[in-house]
């Protein structure tokens, strides 16, 4: 649960100055990574990854638990809110996803016709998520995305024809967020997209 760090007493402040110890000067409410995740709509593990990668300041207590300042979470949210929304790039010509799909009604979407078109569009406007069909061209496109600095960490969802084998090891090496079977229902696809976007929203 949220906690407040109390302002140090004058005696403690004097002792801290004498020994060169820095103490908090203002009362500050802190929460655990799980509580921060509940507020942001993501998992506590995702919040911990931000802490480990220094994207979110945090303090580790003597009992081993992390605490995060509410003001730092608010700053992270505000910074992301002011950033322009990036599109979802779809390179899945045989998936049945068209301009009439609900995804187009709820997100900015860019369709790509072939690997060259997809790469050019990804370079000019790095996407927030890629939906890619697992054809030979799809695998090749993902490899190129991962080599590009601007798209090296973009979340990727594969759409896979279950009649063909799926290379799990290759997908893991390319850091794929998930794989959905084709044909995929609109409900499942929208739910998976929402989950991935929430997970990566503040990263």
C-alpha cells in the first residue's frame, strides 16, 4: 500500500549532516511496483523492468522490496501523454485484415504491401506495434526491423497459418511478443493488441 516518507527530525538531520548522509527533505508518497502497475494497467513485472533498465527511478529497501515515488510515475505518464501517437504497422497480406477491421476504427494503422514497402514505412514513421504474417517475407522483414536502431525494440505480433510449422526458437531470438493463429477472430486480435500496447506503453 502507498506509504509516506516522513520529514526527518532536526536531530536526525543534524546527525546526517555530520556523517555526510543525504536524507529526504520532503514528504513523498511511494508505492510498490505491483501498485504502480495497477494504476497504469500493466503488470508489476513490467514496472520492475523499467526499474532495472533505469527508465523509472526507484529505491530498494533493506527488506529487498522496491518502492517508487508517485511523482515519478506521474512524470512518466505525463511525458508519454504528450508524445505523438505512433501507428500500428500491418504486413499480413493473407490475414484478412482490411480497412474495415475494427483495429482501423480504434488505432492509427498503416498497411504494407511487401517487405520493401514495410521497411520504408517503418523507417519513416517507427510504429508502436507490428502485425506480421509468418511467411518467408515476414521473417525477413522482422530481421531487418531488429537491425534498425529506431525499430529494434518495437513490439511484434505474428499471425501464423497453423498448417505450416512455426519456428519457436527463431521467434524467441527475434523477441516476438506473441503469435496468433490464422484465421484470427477480431475479439482475440483486439484483446492481444491491447495487452501488448499496455505492456509497452511506458517503455
